[in-house]
């Protein structure tokens, strides 16, 4: 199994699998390490846990769902340029309020 030791334990009919951890040496700027240690402590975890979880997130295989885009949609791509300060939620709220809360 590629040098990884797998241990299986059964507790209350649930199978618990543990994988042996491997030590890793990293070279990281000292100030970054100190900030990361403080962050991890604040979050209630170890620096190793923090890094392991980050690596899990970035190495997770993304599902590759193929969505067919219609030619009309493709032709519209990039045709709308919103200002940098455009607030979608605010504009949506305003539009819905205007549509449904008009006095009439």
C-alpha cells in the first residue's frame, strides 16, 4: 500500500480507519510560522493540522461536470462590464423591492 500503514478498528459497529502520519520538513519564513502558530492556536488546532487541512483542500479532485453552453450564451460572454464597486446583492434587493413592493 505505497508504504502507508492502515489500521482498522471497529467501535460500536463503526469501522475507524487510521493512517500513519509521515513527518515532513518545510522551510518557511520565521514570521509566517509565528503568525500561523497564533492562528492555529486561536482556531484550537495544531499547525500540523492546519497545514494538513489546507493541503487536503488544494489537492481535492474537483468534479469535472461538463455543461453545454448554448451559442447565444457564449456570444453574450463578456458583453457586460460591471463597475468595480458594483454590489450585486444591493442591486438585486433594490430591483425586487421595486417590483414587488410598489404602492399600487
